[in-house]
């Protein structure tokens, strides 16, 4: 069976006549010999040679559009932090709860579970829909329509006066959230050069942190209000994002990769010129590289459906994307994010515990920013493994410190709480942002949207399970494991670490075409970082043939 590298050689054999016949741009290379593969190699070499500073200068418009589109993820971070905190709001409990004793209201347990879970269920639906919608309609149309639905669905949360309407509102809002969470990293990976790709895909995690930080600030500012506006204003603030982002989406450039996959080569070239400060020849080279990459991937799998994500070399890429995202939950996030609860158990007032929770969110934001430098220096694989090891250590110590009698040594609760903050810092430096970057890089271009959607849904499903079992572990009327629960999540994190060691491939510094060849040729996991791949070896052969032919012509003339 021919390897992908050998199949790539056949794609380099198309000459200018064939290329012009199917309207694929080419550039002149030598004495009338035109080669799509030669143009593609020029673009590939330029990707590797472009520095971060040069990338920011040349592709500043692409960077701006990527930043704007990823800002939609702020809404998911904002609301996921919002609804759970409303359970403690007096006005919210009075409006949607039941009176358990005179003047005391409480939201029923089944409705608490429903409000916590339906948004995630909506996100799963939205993520799956996004894979179909982008493949058919493109990024721009999908983003624009999703924003319109987001504006409409917020009305249910803002105006709803029954807990059922609130639950329906959360479920419907989850659908566009699922779209935004998957469209951000996919779009960033398609409009940005290799040098900038990890930073802007990891930026989506920053947007999630910004949403949580903003939500915590709003909740803190309104916690003292006793009327209905204490929860209605936070819902209304969600409209701050969709309106301007919907306007921006109207002018949003379509992904040149999507246009190329749909044979809109001239429009793809115009888009490259629009979002990047490059010459027309450079733009043609980039489109030629996209065409060649698309053809190599067609050799692997003909279609672009969800089923194709599990066929051939793409199955390995789907596994990596899904496990990396699910690892964010398996690392113990639902447990370690309970630092506020731990601080209260240590004797701290609710207000002070909330303030420290806000500090923790700020630490997550700063950690994600600093992770950009770590990814550039150490790559994805090393950072992911190191982060998982650090979090396993923190979870283990938290569990061990639960063994002594806390009534005799109350300071242990403070140590456990501080370790939760250490876990959060480790997560935001490593697994958090890297979990967004790897799925966008490891996926094939034809299946990127579907792959990222599957990966994000792996996260959502893991999160749903964690949301169910975590309270069961901690609840005094159930298992009552308290902080022994850290041992359980240490186990899931250890299994994830074991998987990462044997299966997580390094994607740093690799173009999409190079990754296609490496996955197609089944390069072992631990060789990905050092493996030497020439996706354009066939071009050298073709150029040498061209030189030989030209030499023969010159000899005949003599």
C-alpha cells in the first residue's frame, strides 16, 4: 500500500495545463514550467520561516478577526458561572423555589440539577450541529445565524417567571454556546499562520476565563440586592456580546480553507489578500498549498462527515482531540474548582470566600496568558504531561491531608484550599489552554470542524458525568468522602496521563500538510517531535525532471 508521502508525489505531477483547466491558481516557476506543488512548497516554507513578530505585522487583520470571533466564547464562560450562583440569591430562590418554612425559600433539588445540566446538553447539540453547518454553509453564515438565535434565546432567561421557562431558556442558550465554543478555535486555525496558531487557539480559553471573571464581578456587585433585578440584570448583560458580534459577523471574511475545499479558488485568493498583507503571488502559493493539502486528505478519506473522523488515520487524530479536551475534566476540575467551598469549610466568611474565588479566576486568566510562552518553548505534549503530573500531585496531597483529624489541626483545611489554587494555576498554565490548541492543530483540514465538535462534546459529556457524581461524593448524606474525593480524581487524571504518554503526539511547528503525511505514514507517537518529514520531496524530483527536459531542448538546439 502506498504511503501518504508517495501519494503526495502523484499530486505534484499536475502541470500548468491541468491546473488551469480546473481553475486552480499556479505560479510560474522556471522557463514556462508551472507546478502547483512548487507553489505549495513555497507557501509551506514561508509558514516555517515566518516569525511571531512578522506574523503579527503581515497577518494583523486575520489576528483581529480571530480575536473577535473567539470573543463569543465569553458568553459560555459568563453564564456557566452565573446560574449555579443564583441558587444562593434570595430573590431567585423566592421566585423559582418553594417555601420550606415561613419566609425561607429553596430551589428544589431536581430543578437545581436541571438548571445545571440542560445548558451542557444544549451545548452538545450545538456542537454537533456546528459540524454540519460549517461544512455546508461556512463559518460566516453559521456564526451570524447563531448570534441571532442567541439574542432571541436570552429573552427566555430574562423574562421567564417560572423555573420551567428558565430551564428551557438555559437549554436553548446552550445550543449557540456549543457553536461558539467550537467555531472559535477552528476559525483561528484556518486564518492564521503557523507561528500565531497556538496563541490564538489558546486565546479561546482566555475568553472563557474572561467570562467567568466578569460573571464573578457582576454577582459580587448584585448579591446585596433583594429584588428581581439581582438576577435579571446579570441575564440582561448577556446582550452586551451578541449585538456587536453579530454586526462584526456581517463583515467577517470566510475561511480561505473552507472556500478552497468548496472549489472557490478565486474567492479564497481574494480572502487571503484581504486578511493578510501579502503579494498576489504569495496568495496564489497559499491557495496552492491548501489545494494540495486537501487532495492528500482526500486520499485518506473521501468524505467529510462525522463517520469519516473514525476512518483511517483520522481515527487517531479524533482520539487525540477528544481525549485532550476530556482530560480537562478528568484532571479533576469539578473538584478543584470548589476552592470557595473549601475556604468556607475552613471557617472563612462567605463574602471572603467569594473574594478568593474571584482571585482564583484571575489566576486562571494570568496563567493562560503565560502559557503562550510555555507552549512556544516546550511544545504541546511536554506541557500537557507536566501539567497533568502537577495536578495529580496536588490532588494526592489534598486527599492525604484529609486523613488527620481536622478538628485538632484546623490549619490543614487552609493548606487544602491553597492546594486547590495551586491546581488551578497548573491547569491554566498547561491543560486548560493546550486543550484548546491541540484539537485545532491535530485535525485534518477537511474534518477540522467535525473533529473539534466531537472533541468539545467529549468534554461536555465528561462534564455532565462529573456534575452528577461530584456532589454525590461530597454530599454528607451520600458518600461523604469530603476531600478524599481528591483520590478519585487523582485516579482519572493518572489514567489520562498514562494515555498522554503513549498516545499524545507533538504538533508544535508542523503545518497541516506535514501532519497529514505523518499521520498517514503512522509515525510513532514519541517520534512526532523529532521526525523529519518532507511533504514536498516529489517537487524536487519534478523540478529536476524539468531541468533535464530543458537541458535536452538546449542540446537539440545546439
